[in-house]
C-alpha cells in the first residue's frame, strides 16, 4: 500500500524552503534519491518535521535506500512528535499493517485519530475502517491513548 508520499510531496512542493529541504525536494523531483535522502536526513537531524517525514517515506517506499520499515517508523515518529499529521497517519498505517512494528490496531487507531483531528481526511477513513475491526473496549483504549498523547504534545506516545 502506497503511503502519502507523492501526495505530501506535491502538497509541500509549492512551499518555499531554504537550504537542505528545498534541495531535497528538488533532488526528489528529479528522482535523484540518494541526494534527496542526504538532504532530508541533514534537515531532519536538525529537527525539520517535513524532512523527517520524507526520510521515513523514502525508507518506507525503498526510494534511494533498501526498504526498511523499522527505520521508516523511527523517522515518522520524529515528525509525528512535532504534530505532523501526515507522519501520524503513516504511523497508523504501519501499526495497522504491522510494518516495522508489531501489528496493533489500538495504536493504529490512535495515530489515525490524531492525524484525523489535525484535518487529514485519509486518516478519518482509515480510522473508521480500523475501528470496524476492533472491539468497543479497544476503541475506548485507543481514544484514551490519543487524549494522553495530545495532552503530552505528542511526546512519548508509544
């Protein structure tokens, strides 16, 4: 299942960034994935949430690197901790499918819910599809986890 990589890239491509992220976007658009990854990693290690998301997405899709779901999850978590809805949505997908993490519908629902609250329409759909596979108790637990995560400003949401 393709994640939101292309949609997000197109969405952010019209935004003007300085430095490494802008260079990463240009390299990504030109399919120069090794350069894009290096630029995104550099900006990501400095705390740029979009760069962190893009590194995660590149590991997730295997663009310029061997596909590595564990590494994708690591980078998505960094961006999600900053409130980036697309990263939260993708973490939901990872937990939903058990990619890079143990499959956990409660965690998937939590991440989808957090992304949905931030306006990610795809996360609304995925949250509802996941809820249909869960018990009422699991849904309540997921909602409680989402509230706690929000109260902690997306820190330590694991």
